[in-house]
């Protein structure tokens, strides 16, 4: 099934895509609530059998399928993405041994979710605004201390994930050394649908989902790759995330960036501020994934920053 959250002039609704239409459930139903109750499959059957409403896809505005997930964690499972970033920064591309011991991740802002066709303002104060092509896995039934061989069974479905990043703010976050802050705080795109695992089985190769993925800026392709290029699998990532803590249903887990799937990797000099391809107002960014659909968003001017005092 392809689950969507949509608006058609009478409030936000949840439903499943059926061809060129959406079969909606009763007002007040959310994907997050259905996952928490363990009733997503049953509700999908109800939507197909006796929907509360049926609307054409062209007559609704698609929002993020999970507008407010209980948590969002973003991994870094494509190590060639990291090597590409190091290359742009003029750093040695050999990775620290820590990267081979377990997948890296950070806690992202679950309150910053935006839909697949919403405009995205540049992070306040940023002049180095970037996109990141990722896939988000959504936890269907929660768990704790999961085994890496079985953790993928806890995934109910997948969605496209754009981890918008202010690279100039990220440099300061990295200098402060306590994790990602304002560089990752302004927007995360999810959508256009939460596509359940069974829908994507035709793309499975040698036990992995080999979804083709691509990103474009103003119609020019930035990169093309496949999900099965991940060095750390979703199963391994989710097992690691669940160590000593609960992963609740509806949690969104980002794959990390597909190699080449951000502007930073295309900088050919360490002088990042001289790079002319950072996103500007009016740029149109699109992500695409086999079986997942496509996002299309226009970058907008951000708000002016009210400066803080300096302690220097």
C-alpha cells in the first residue's frame, strides 16, 4: 500500500493511493496513530473496502505521510558519501577505524517535517544551503535490543527523505563538537507516500532493496545510485539504534546520503565559500526513487537573522 496524508480543503486526512485516486479514512485518523495502535494493515483494508471519501490525486495536496513522527534519527550508511565530503573539504579520504565498528547517526528534528511539494526556505543566516538524497525507513512495530539479522522485519515501509543542510552552520556545529544543531534544524522532507514493504519486494536483489535513486537541481541530474549500495544495512542500523532503548512505532530512520547526492560532494576546492552552486531562492530540487515516487520543491529566501551578542 501507499499511505498518504493529504489536504483537500476540509482538513488533513489520511488514506491510501488507489490508481489515480485516494481512498480516505475518517477525519482524525493519522498514520502515526495507526502505527502506534498496530492497525495499519487493517485500516488499509477498510480504506479499500469502504472509504470515508474518495478523491482524485490531482484534487488533493499531499503532505508528509508522517507529519509528526515520534522520533527521527538520521544515519550515515553510505561511506562513499563521507569520503566525497572529505574530498571537498581537502581532507584525507581514509576513514577513521570507528566508521567500521558501527553505523553513525544523529537525532534529527521531528518538528521540522515538510511535505514533498512544499517550498523550503533557506535556513536563517545560511549562504551554503544544501540538499541530501536519502531514503527513510519507518518502524512498524517497535522494539528494543533488536538482532541485526531480524531488525529489518520491524520496518513497515519506506519514503523519500531530503535532509536539508546549512553547510556553513554545520562547520560551526562540528567545531563545537556536541552534535548537529542549527545546520540540520530547519527542514526534513518526507514523501510523497509511505510505501509498505510488500509493494517494494519486486526491487529486492540478493536480500537487499535495490531501489534506483536520483536527485536533480533545476532539472539537471546531480547523482544516481541505488539503495543496496549502503555499507551498513537498515537492519544493522536499526539494531544499533535499538541498543538499550526503545524504538517506538512510527520512528523514521534516515539512510544517510546516497554518494554524490548533495552539493558539497561536488565542490572541487576546499574554499567552500567560493562554491557557486549552493542552493538559491528559486532553485527547484527533486528527489526520485523506484517505487517511492518523486518530490519536487522550490527553495525560498530565508528570514533575516537577529544577531546574538558575542562573548569574544
